C-alpha cells in the first residue's frame, strides 16, 4: 500500500515538473533551467527515499527471519543494512534511540519550494525590468498597454516554477511521510521482537540476569554454609571414627606387641636353655674323645714303655746272662759279688722304675684331674656367662620393649593431642570463618538487597516523577502550542482575508481611478497632448514607484521569512547540538554504568569462581585427606613408625588445608569488600547521573520554552509584517 502510494506520488510530482518544463521549452530558457534544477533535486530526494525504503524493507525481512533460538545477535546485526546496524544495536542494548531517518530529504523539500520561488522572482525581475524599460522608452498609450500586457502575461510563466517547486516539494514530502510511517511500523515491530525473541540480548535483561545471579549467589551462600557445616560435621565424625580406630589399632598393636614380646622371651629362654644344653652336650662330646684318646695314648705309651723297659731289661738280662755265662767261666770267683751287685742294681732299677711309673701315674692322674677340673670350670663359667648373657639380654629386651612402648605411647599420645588440638583449632577457625562469612554474606546480601530496593524505588520514583513532569510539561507545551497555533492560524486567516479584501478594494479603486483617468485623457487627448504626456509620465512614475514598493514588500516578506527560517534553523541547530551533547553525555554515563555493571559481573563471576574453587578445593582436600587417612591407617596397622609419619603428614596437610581455607576466606572477604566498594561507587555514580539528568531535563525544558517563545515571537513578527502590507499599499495609493 505504502509502496503504491509512494510510486503514484513520485509519478505525479515528476509529471507536474515535466509538464511545467515542457511548457517552458522554446519560451523561457531561464525558467526551463530552473525547472530542470527542480527536477534534479526532486530525483535526488526520491533516490534517497528509495534507499531509505529499501533499508526499511531489509530490516523487516530480517525481523521476519529471526530464529526462535538466536545464539548470537552479532551475526544477525551484520545482516542488516550498515545504516541501521548501530541504531538497532543500541535499541537491543536498551538505549531509547530512534532509527535514522532521511538526511537530505527534509532539506530538499524546503529547497524545492525555495527554488520555485527563486525562479518566480527571477522571472518577475526580468519581466518587470522589461516593463520598466518599455515605460521609460515610449510615450504612446497603445505601446504602453502592449508593453504592460506582455509582462503581465510573463508573470504566469514566472509563477510556473513555483508551481513545479511546490508540487515537487509536496510529493516528495508525501513520499517522505509514507516511508517514515513504514519505518515507524518496522520500528514498532523491532520493539516487539526485542521484547520477545531478542530480549536476552538487551542490557535490561543482562542487568536482570546479573541481579538474579547476585540473588542466586545470596541464596547459595546459606546452602554453601550448610554444606560446609555438614562437611565439618562429617569430618568431625570421620576424625572421631579415625581416633577410635587408631585407639583400637593401638590397643591391638600393644596386645600383639605384648604377646609377641612374651613369645619372644619364651623363645629366647627356650633357645638359651637348648643352647646351653647343646653346648654342654657338645662340650662333653668334644671332651670325651679327647680324654679317651689321651687315656688311650697314655696306656699305649705306658705299654710301649713297659715293653721297652722289659725288652731293655731282657736285653740287659740276656747280656748279663751272656756276660754272666761268659764270666761264670772266667769270673767264677766274682759271681757272688757280681750277683749281689746285680741284684742291687736290679732292685734299684726296679725301684726306680716303680717310682717313675708311680710318679708318671700320679702326674697323669693329676693332669687328667686338672684337665677335667678345668673343663668343668670352663663349662660352669660358660654356663654362668650364658645365664648372665641371657639375663642381660632379657633385661635389655624388657627395657627396650618398655622404652619402645613408652616412646610409641608418648608419640601416639602427643600425635593424638596435636591432631585433636589442630583439628579443634581448625574446626574452630572454620566455624568462626563460616560464621563470619555467613554474617558478612547475610550483611552483604541484605545491604545489596536494601541498596537495590532503595535504588529501584528511588529510580522508579524519580523516573515516574520525571516522566510525569515531562508529560505534564509536554502536555502543557502541546496545549499552549495548539492554542497559539490556532490563534496564529485564525489571526493569519483573518489578516489574509482582510488583506485580500483590502487588496481587492484597492485594485478595484485603482482600476476605477485608472479608468477615470484614461477617460479624461481620451476626452482631453486632442487638447492637452503635452499635458497628457506629462501626466502620463507622472502616472508612469507613480506606477513604477508603486510597483517598486510592491516588489520591495514582496522581497521583504521572503527575506523576513528567510531570516526567521534561518534563525529557527540556527536555534534548531543549537538545540540539536545541545541534544547531541546531552546524548553524548548520557552515552558516556551509560558507558560508565556498563563498565560498572561489567565490573560487578566480573567481581560476581570472580566471587563465584572463588567460592566454587573453595568448595572444590575443600571437597578435594577433604577427600584426599580422608583417602590419605584411610590408606595411612591401613598401612599403619602393620607398621607403627610409618603410621606416626603418615599421621604427621596428615596433620601437615590438614594444617595446609586450614591455611588454604583461611586464605580462601580472606580472598572471599576481600572480594566482598571490593564488591561493596564497587556498589558504593555505582550508587554514587547513579545519584550523580540522576542529579545531572534532572539538571539536563530542566535545561531542556527551559531551552524548549525559549525556542517556543522565539518561534512565537518570529511568527508574531511575520503576522505583524503581513498585517502592515495592506496599510503600506493603502498609504502608497493615497499618496499616488
């Protein structure tokens, strides 16, 4: 519908301009050139509106093809025309900015009217200049009539450019209104899509999401505290179970150690007894062959000695017998002496042999007795030494067992005390930290909730008051403008009507006077030719003066209108510049707010990450500690020393966990402090922004009032000037 109307309006305007231009072909090159210029301006405006309408259609197509689950608004924005991307992006972000309109068309609409008026003025100047030249160069009445008739006919030609300019301006304005209406409809569709499909990309939705995230975080903090308390209770129960298990394992270890040491003592006693018995048996077995061999050797030596002695005695006896037999025959006389001597020597030898044998037998018995005594003494000493060694070993074993048991008990008691103290201190610190964190979280949540509620209430009240004030001001201004426009239109209508009536009466009166004068001139033509010429010249001079006055008045009216339009344009430019400056200031404020909101979101995300990391690290540390404790207790059931080391390592890990948890709590407190500082800065910035917005609104209202007053004053001046034109014409006619 809009496109058909736009095409029809364009064709109608082009037809009017072409018709006017066709009428000037071969008649007035100047008017034809002005008409061609009007046509070019009209075509340039139509081309801009065509591009504007195509951009609107592209935006409508993009809105119609929005998917229900749009992942990213950037790709969709890149599919829009470049002239609409920034404005649509700002609308998505919540900025109340309008879509861009035609840039040159409003100016071209006014320019077409001015070009038509310019062509008319140029035509009038040339036509009236020709009339003045004709009046100044001739004195014949018929020639004067023909000279005046040609310019009057040329005025219609001159006003044709005005017709072309006004028609082109009207059609271009109609097309501009139609495409603007289409753009407004598309803008409304964009607003509806922003409220539905594109709501997730708006700044208000992001603020709402951030606020909901803060509320969710505030709701999560008690759950986190409860979770940590449950974890602490679970850890306390695990510690109690671990302590009980350690106590049971220690008691079992003591029982096993006691039974092991008892078995060891019994085994050592039995082994000592067995070793002593075996040693005695081994010593007897070792000594018995020695004694047997010694006695056998002694017996063998004694037998050999006896045999040797017997052999020697036998040899001696045999020799003696031989010598005796030999000597019996030779020494018969000395037989008795030799026999006696032999008997003595035999007796002495036997005595010596008996004595030596007895001495050897006594020495042997003494040596055997001494050897047996020494062996028995050595055995007794060895037995005593073994008994003493066994007793000392038993005493040392008992002392070592006692020392080991005391040391282990002391280490375990100290370890349990340190672990209980460390666990109690850690639990107390965790309880205090959690209570402090809960209090700070509740305080922060309540303060944030109060601040947000106060800010929302204050912002709502100020916004409502501001909207009411602006609405009242706008309504009052609209009512006042409507009243003044109605009065101005009525006054203009009355003034124009009066001016038309006065001009009609003046023209009728001037026509009657001219007819009377012409009749008088015709009656007295033959008599007073010279006087007629003089009178005609005087009348021509007066007519020229009247026409000059009319031209000056006609020139003054556009000049005044141009001055008023220039002043209005200047005021509008200044107002637009001030509005742009205010918009820039608001954009900077919104950028500051966006940065602050980004900082809040970043702080919230950091806080959430810190909390998540804290929970994850706490859970992981607790799981690691529990797993480590279980593994250590399983390994410590068999090795007490390893148990003490692992428990000490577990205590160190618990201490490091407590330090890490304290550091995390400190970081969380610091992040909360930074968040409170950021919120205070935001509140101050919002208060400054509201104060500045109130000041700017008051300034805008004052500027609007001044602009309206200036517009009314300029319109009043135009009305006064228009009302003074009939008086000036009447005064000029009276003077003539």
